[in-house]
């Protein structure tokens, strides 16, 4: 337990000493109106859009499969009774 606390303290101290390096890349704290920052914003938005589209598609697929399984289960239970 003590060694973990010492390790955590060393990491925090190192980050405090090297905070300029550890904060962020030049794009994040640079000029907000530069073309590099604008390109990064569009890249992030496009990746979020693609990820959202894929997740919505997968959700729709699983809801369709659930509905189909319920329907098949109802048909087979009607035939057995």
C-alpha cells in the first residue's frame, strides 16, 4: 500500500514539474482561429458522426432481431398448443 502511494506521489510531482509538456499539444492551446484548430474540430465532429451512425445502426439491428425472435417464439408456441 505504501509503495503505491509513493509511486502516485512521484507521478504527481513529475507532472507538476513537467506541466508545460503534460498539459496539451500546441493545437489545443494555440490560436483558436487557426486552420489547424478548425481542421481538428471538423475531424472530431466527423468521427463522432460516423460513430453515432454506426451505433444507431447496430441498435436498430438488435431491435429488429429482438422483434423477429419474439414473433418466431409466439408462432412456435401457438403451434405447440
